[in-house]
């Protein structure tokens, strides 16, 4: 079987890979993206994202999409509410419209990027199973269906369990000690008005004793709940999440003594319940320059979500890599060296902040730490 060759091949059509392809397209450079999902509609794309002005918004400016992005902003979504385990509201911060970190629906943002690309840029249903070097900076990728491609430049935008990363680094993600059980309450304002009033218009946090609730009001009017626990890596395996009633009972057993309205975030949730372990790469993960290959997003710097940096950095990575390639025509290695020299310190700083935030949120007296953090922020 003959391999098809591509000057630039990107594994992964998440936000980072799509941003890279868009910036390259703006500069008249073609890239081919390969994603394991069978189609762009194969699954929902997750909940709300806060899009930072100095990273993902900057990426959207570089991509020429910032104006369109502004039409997707969830009005009021920057609101923040901190609530003690007994239900006492400790902080109720309104969205002041400054748009420093506006909230958008992840799926809508993905669609904005995807629709900005020429038809056929993304090849769907291509799950990479092996990647190996051919010499002279070229690489071959084998997919689950047995087809192969070769590339002059291979970009690993293929997430936490990247197939591309071993070409550059022997680092692997490790469990952070935090597990989530996620749930949804649909049509919250109508079906769960007390919970909707508790959550408010944006992001909600209630934490104590190494566990708690993180929740968002979504653009479709649902409330997405992340029930978070400091737990052993195999703890989720002890829960019967296939059974909605049994899963709720097991989760709620961890919240004896918490306010009934907080417990209702799980008790009244519609299924399914979804368990997720939080992993991270080592803070400061980097690699020596290897010809013809690089990484972006979680493949390069997977971190916990507790500083809100993952998607923002992935998009900035994609934009900066695209711009570096455009700025160094005919010299891919110079472009990659320039890109990585900025990538490494930027991602190390964010990974450190994420690890610090995790330690604070799931350590002693987290609500005091959060109050100090949010009340110390300068006014916009």
C-alpha cells in the first residue's frame, strides 16, 4: 500500500490543531489534520471555557477570527460564586463585561475554527496507532485501518496520551490525585430553579476537606457539575456509575453534612454520571530539538484544569507555531526552534500555576484561599 505524503501533517483536530491550521491557511500554507473521531458531530465537545485575553484571544487575533469569536461570548458567564459547604454565599462576583476572560461554549468555538478552514482540511476517522522516523526529518504515521502517511513536518496535537510525544520525550502523564464525577441538570431555570439560583450566571465553587463541587451554567441553560475528590487512582473503579441511583448514592455518601441544596447538585442530576481522573505531565516538561516533529497543547504540557490554562495554551501554541512557520519559509527547523524557545517557559509557568491551584483547592481551608485569590485581583 502506497503512503500519501504531506508537507505538514497534524495529528489531532482539537482547538490547538485547528488554530494551527487556520493560521497556516491565512498565510497560504496547507496542512492536513487527522483526527480519530469519525466525524465532527461524533460527540459533544465539553462545557464552557474561559478564554483569556493574553493567550487564546491573542491566538484568535492572529487567526483573524477575534471579531467572530466575540459573537459567541456567553453574556454574564464571567460571574463567580463561592459557597461554603453549609450553603453560605462567601463571594458573589458579577460579570462586569470587561471580557478579560469571557466564557464561550467549547463546541461553538471548535465550530468557528473548523468552519474557517477549507473543506477537507480535517480527515476524520484516522486513529494513529504508530509513528516512527524515516530519517532526514520525515516521519511515517500508521492508522488503525492500516493506511499510512508520511510527512516532512509532523505536529502532535493529539492530546494527553499522544502517539507523537515518544518521538521527543519519554515523559508520560501521571495521576494528580484528583478525580471527577461529572453530571448535568438540564433546563435548570425551569426544572431546577433553586439550583439555578444557587449557581448563578457563571462559575460556581464549593470546596472543603479535599472534595467539593465545581459547576457552570451552560449556554443551553443546563448546569454542568464537576464533583471533585482527592482520591486514590483506583477509587473511581469502586463506584457503579453505570447505575444512576447507585452512582449518586456513592457520591453523596462523601458529602454527609453538606447543605441539602449543594447535595442536590448530584441528587437531582440527570444521567449519565461520568468519571474522570485528572492527569498531568511534569511541570517544566521539555525536549531536545528533533528534526521534523514538535508538539502542542496537552501533548506538550498536559496540566490540571485548576488554573483554566489548557485550552488557552493549546490555541496560543497553534497560533505561535503557525506564525513561526510563516515567518521562516523554507527553514522548518528554525521555525520549530523559535516556537519551542517560547513554548517551554510559557507552559512551565502555567503548569506551575495549575499545580499550585490544585494544592490550594484540595488542601486545608480552600475557600479562604480562593477568597484571598479572587478579592486580591486588580479591578478591570
